C-alpha cells in the first residue's frame, strides 16, 4: 500500500471516529457502541503498524 493512500485512510478513519465522539453533543439520543471504538482502534493500529512493516524504498540500484 502506498504511503499516500495509507495516510488518507488514517485521516478519514480518524475523522469518522472523532465525529462518533462528538455526535452525542448534537444528537442527545445517540449512544455509540463500544465495539465501534474497538474497531476504529484496530483499523488505525493496523494502518500505522504497516508503516513499519513496509521496507523503505531506497531507489533503483540498491540491494
């Protein structure tokens, strides 16, 4: 996965997660599921961990 795509996914998931936190301020009957937070943490964890899993691209000609 390219670094740009990974970064965009992290930002999008984080924004949706943040919206989940502030939604009860605007809609009193909204109660987010605790499992939703676990899912967001897992997605962000996998995406950020994949930065370290991908070997760096040193360019052409490097072994």
